[in-house]
C-alpha cells in the first residue's frame, strides 16, 4: 500500500506550518504502507495542481492532506469539502477569491473517502484529542480537499482521499493569547495513528 501525505507551507506571515513540520516527522513506512511526503504551496489552484501531479506520478492508494487550523484544540479529520472559495486573507501569491465556486461544473460538496471516524478514534486511542470536523473552511485547505476529491472521482476513481486539520504549535500560540496548541511530535503521532486507521480501513 502507498499513501501520499501532503502538508502546506507556512502562510499568513507565519514562519512555520505545524502540518509541514509534523509530516516531516512521520515515518517513511507505517506497517505495510509506504509513505510519500509532499509539501504543497498555500495557493489556490496551484495546490490542487501540485497534488494531482503527484498522484499521477506516485500512484498512491490513498491521499491524506494535512493543514493548519489555528484555534482548534483537536486533530480533526474533515468529513466534507464544499465547492466554494471565500478567502478572508490572501494566499501566498496574493489571490483572495470571494464567493467563487472551485469548479463551476462541480457538485456542491464532496465527502471524504477516508474512514474519518476511525481516524479520529485511532488518534484518541493514541492519547491525543481528536474529533470529526464538518467544516474544512473556505480557504486553501477546503479548496485542496474539494479539488482533490473532484479530480480523484473523474481521473483516479480507485484512489481514496481526505484531509486532516491540526492545531497551532506552542511557538505560534505565544503571540496569539489564549490560542490552543499541540507540540509537533504529538501532531506527528496523531497523523501516524490516522494513517494506521486508513490502512486498516
């Protein structure tokens, strides 16, 4: 089995992205699964293009995209992505779409094809907080999740895909009074637990 594991680069003026840092700590092999890591630009359109290009090259059985959701206390597998870009801040190339469909011919929403409840339970079993989320937002994380699932359905129907959001790191939370956080090694442990659930599912 092969899993493509992606993470966004830093955005919104941050010098780090906990998703990228944690993914770098995930082992290259988890049980019988080979893990292929990929850093993705936090940019509308380009993020989808980079991941889909990798899917064509790597031929994974599943794709798990990971991104930062500042303000969340848990690791949150995303249940659904909606066909909407509505950015409150610019992406890393200055794009800031408002109330725009991601794909005009796309359905209103796609559900993750990963076992999100089993992923959340596996993370909790590893001793870390987790819950299934019903909103991936309307920024680049949702954009990538929707674009991935849209394209997998049309071009790679045998490949499963989904998204996992992670909290801030302690270093980020220092400048954000009261913001919840999780250390990078725990985030990496949670990602590994989620991947084990994907393998078993």
